[in-house]
C-alpha cells in the first residue's frame, strides 16, 4: 500500500467515525451494526454457549461476552505485532497495510458505540 493510499484510507476512516455519531447516517450504521451483531455474534455465541452447557461447562452470557471481547483484543494485538514486525524489517507497504488493519480493528467498536447511541437518540 502506498503512502498516499494509506493517508486517504485513514482520512476516510476518520470521516466514517465522525459520520457514525450523527443522527441519520449514524442511526443507519447503528441499525446495520445491530443486525451484524445479531447474526455474527449473538447467534453463534448462543450456539457455542449451548454446546458448552451440554458438555458440562456452564457459561453465563457475561462470561461469553468477555471471551469474545478477549478474542477481539487478541486480533488487535496480532495486528499490532504484525505492524511492528514489518516496520522493523523495513517493509513499509506491508506495514502500512497492517497498520490500516489495526486502525480498522480499533475504530470498529468506537463506530458501533457511536452509531448505536445515534440510533437510540434518533428514535422518537
């Protein structure tokens, strides 16, 4: 990834974060985040929780949420380590790509929180 593409991508990511706090685009993003969380987090999480419960490992919903949050934090840590390793090697294009992945992983929860709050505020 070239430096120009990296900078443009960071600017667009910052604009997406800013738009997620506004009433209309943020409310729409909040709705989409809610649908995505339902299909990609809640349903598989419930299936995993039921499978563990049948295996004799009782797991509460809060424990499952913390486990999923830890897994997400592990993804961010791996992206940070990849960025650092590629910077140390002098592979700037690959380091920018990994850095953009890290920035996206760090801003997605912020965007979800901001847009969900915007969706709640926009509801009459």
